[in-house]
């Protein structure tokens, strides 16, 4: 791992995240997350290594699902991703630790996350980081998933 830093993403730099994940593949979701960034319900942080966007993770302050957010109490860790070719190097864990610390500093008591049931690598990482309480298991238009909770 080279020199890295984590910065809060500015809305004008949002489309630089296309370096991490293919926004053109799901433009509706990319637009939704951009709108949330603009309206202040989403805070996104970017892991930068040697000047390149390598990973990102967001904290969602409010949405319409109380499993994910409870105003002032529970925050939602959303869109945690590391660019292909940089995975399995501990970057995801660094981002998660940063987001957990950020949530604690702002007084949140709990942090939630959703993960696809078949994404065993991510689920193992989240459980290792303390996301061990299962809030919900179910299915949506994207497939089977589970909502996990960590007490802060």
C-alpha cells in the first residue's frame, strides 16, 4: 500500500468516482446518490492512493427505512466499494474504520449496513468489524440481502 489519505468528497468531484465503479452501468443509482450528496442526506468519503481514487464509502444520515437510519441515533454505511485490482489489501477495512469513527465522533449510537447474501467476502469483513446483529433478511429487486447493525 502506498501513501493514502481519506477525504470528504465534494459534489463537484463526484464523477471522479467513475474511476472506482462504472456509473454508466447504473445511471439512475449514480444520479440518486449524487442528489443525496447535494441535499446533505449522504456524506461520501474517498480513499486516495498516490493521487488516484481507489475506494469510497458513504454515510447516509436519513432515509425512509428505520432499519437503516433513525435520526440522531442510527446512521447507515452505504456504498462501500474498492476499485478492482486493489481489493484484498485492507483498504475496505480502513474505509470502514474511518466511517465508524466519523459516526462515533458525531454522536451516533448505531451504524447499519446492507450486504448481498452471496457477497461472503464483504459479509465476513463487516462481521469482523462488529456488524453482528441481524436486523432483517430478505429480498429486493437486486436479490437476497441482509441488514446488519453495529452498536457504537
